[in-house]
C-alpha cells in the first residue's frame, strides 16, 4: 500500500470515528493543536450530512419532532456516505429506520422516510413526454382492446400503513403537525412528476389493480377485465375510461402502442 | 498597471455562483453579472427542474462548471460514472471551462463531502499529475484546479502548498482557479505569507478567481461562504490582480443568502478595485 493511500485511510477513520486515535502525521502549532484542527473536518462531515438530509426529509422531520436530530445522527454514524452527491445519502434512510433500534419500533418513521425519498427522486427523474387524450383520439374503436400503455418510468405506487402523506403535506405547507393514524389495511400512494411538479395521491384498490397491470404491459382489454372483477362486466368499461382519463390528465403515461396479445 | 498576460481561455469578466435562491432574480435583473459558475453535481441529474433552469441560464450567460467531487487526489480509482456524467453535462451546456479542487474527498468508497488537503509530497504530486492527465483526456480539455482552505497539515510535507499547486499545473498542463479567500484562510491557519503564495503561482495558468466570505471558528478561520468578503481578502484580491492582471472573477455564496443586490454590490466592488490596475492591460 502506498504511503499516500495509508495516510488517506487513517485520515478517513479520524473523521468517521467517534473517538479516533491521534494521527501522528498531523502537525499542530501555537494557533491550534492537531486534534482541534482535525475536529473541523469531523464536525463538518456530520453537519453537512445532517443538513443535506434535513432538506430531503421534511415529512420525517415533522413526524419525528424532537427525535429527528438524534435519528439523523444515528444514521450518519451507522452509514458513511458513498455517493458523490451528498443528497443521495438519503437513499438508505428508510431501510435504516426499518431495522435499526430504537427506530424500528415506530414503523411510521420508515414509511415517512420512504415517501420523502420517493418525492425527492421524482424531482429530477428523467424527463419523458406525457401522452394526452388528443394523442389517443385517433385510435380506432376496434383497436382499443389491443392498446398497451407505458407509464412514466419514475412513477411509483407504494403501500403505506399510516397517513404519512398528511405529514408531508403539512410540512410543505408549513402547517401544524397532523395526528398520526394507522389505516385499517394498507393504502397505496402514487408518486410521480407532472411536468416539473412532483405529485402524490392515494389510489383506490381498483385503480391500483389497473395501474399496476398497465405497468406490467397488459392490454387495455385485460385492464377492463380487471375492472370487471371490481365493478362487474356492465360497469367495467366506463370505470376504465374514467381511470384512463385521469391518468392522461395527470400525465402518468409516457407512451402507447397497439399490439395484439399472443394466445 | 500590469501588462496583459496571454491566456488560452477568454476572460469572462465578473460573475456569480448560480444558486437556486437567485434563479428568478438573475433572469429578471442580471445587473452587472457577466457570467455564472454552476456547481456541476447539482445538474448531473437525469432531468426535471434543475436542467430546465440550467438551459434557461445557458441561453443568457456564459457558464463555467465547478465540481466538488472529482476527488483528484484520492487513491481510490477515478469514478468512471462520475466522469461520464460530468462529460455529458459539459456536452449539454458547452461551458467556458470545467474546474474542481486540488484535494481528495474520500477513499475506500466513502465520501467525506469535504475538500481534504493532500500531503505536499513528491508521491502525492506524481499521483495527482497522472490523474489530471486522465481526466483531461476523458473531458477532451484542460481543467482548472482550485486551491482549498485547509485546517490540517502533514508533517512530512516536502513542498509548500503553492509549490505543489504550481507543479501540478505545470506537469499536468492544467490551469488554476485561485481562490483568494482560501489563500487568506489557509495563510492564517498555517502561518504562511499570502503574498508568497501569490508570487509562487505561474501567472499564465491562473484562469479564474474566487472571492468569498469565511468565519472565525475559535483560533482558526473556517471557509464557510456564508458572509461578505472581508477587507483582508479584498486587499489580497488587489494584490492578485496586480500580479495576474485581467482574470475572470466571481463571488461564491452558499449560506445565509443575502438579497441578490448585496452580491451585485460586492461584484461591483471587485470591479472598482481592479479597474485602476487594469487600465493598460489588454
């Protein structure tokens, strides 16, 4: 190992460790000793990561309240940053809260972190044009059964057991802390970006079923079959048309094609 | 007065660091801002709002790219993915130049998100020179390297900081972004003369100046970019202009963001200080 590499490894540990050994390579002077000079980097690392995480997790900040600072400190201590963009250190926070004590005892924290992070990543996800109702106006009536829709690549549908979206909305609006509620059964939230605005909303069971089917590249005919399971054959097409209209208005779809399903 | 020093890249005049807080104000009232420096990593993203704004500014201003994560001095391998994204961004906006820092930001896959100083040794010099050459080959252009503020120094240093910076620039054939505030901060923290620093840097390789504020953290000065430029740094800027002549200059502000007018006033101050020294320079 080169002298330079060994020095960098020891310096790295001196920044990361809570009680680092003295680095004999460092020189202090009458202005400041080596240890207090090193503290500038040690403190700076922790402050920078905490500041970056605070910006990415406003919902979690509101939900965790006074615990937020300690929560971030424990995450930063357990997980050194590995990405060149400091913001991406947030990618592992939800998983950390899911398994690390004492945070794992409050599942709402991990759920909140997951929603905050989905919103953060949608913010600068790749741009795709949105399909409009006008784009589909020319599809012949007989061909609709063979229509396959392609959702925006960044679109996410995630189950939540708590009303974490209320905390995010309150945080964005600088509003009061809502009351945390547990759903009787998991509800799905849809997170996506429409043009430049990140949006999220709950989806009902039938929409979740149809939208995930569309994301699996199922044809429009199959989507209607799935609606029939929820609403009966007589109402399936009408409900599917309603959903499609909303998907197009929301800019959820990035493409479409006509292709017969293979038998 | 100072004679004109030939340089390979154009002088862009007086600019600012592009920050979200000033997006709208800069487009509506750019005032005397002649160019903008972006933080490269903020725009190395797949899409969305950052790139939309960047394209708007690209239409209105010359841009320079300034990175914080190249980690040119690290003993980890260069990050090919990072370099590819950096090159893609450069292809998109065709910046006047691309800069980063003469430092290392991490090792063993860990990123400290800080500008860690190098030991100023022959071993580190050879290592950095080799990597600058690799980066310049990937990007197809010469890069600028900036001197960092530092709080530690290594006992086995064989060169001064300015000797190290100059040797990297000469041997790797790269250019220099001279941060005047960083010279002031490090000179205070390590007890060297900032004028010795200026005198030791090859003038023809100095392509850009940074000006910024700092704070007093106990006995040390800390490079925080959260306050106005102090008088001592303005005085050092005058010394720099008297040595290096007409050099693209910009104000960096990253925290405690004031109204844009305050930064524009600082920019005007820089212009007024430099003007008498540059009257005869081309």
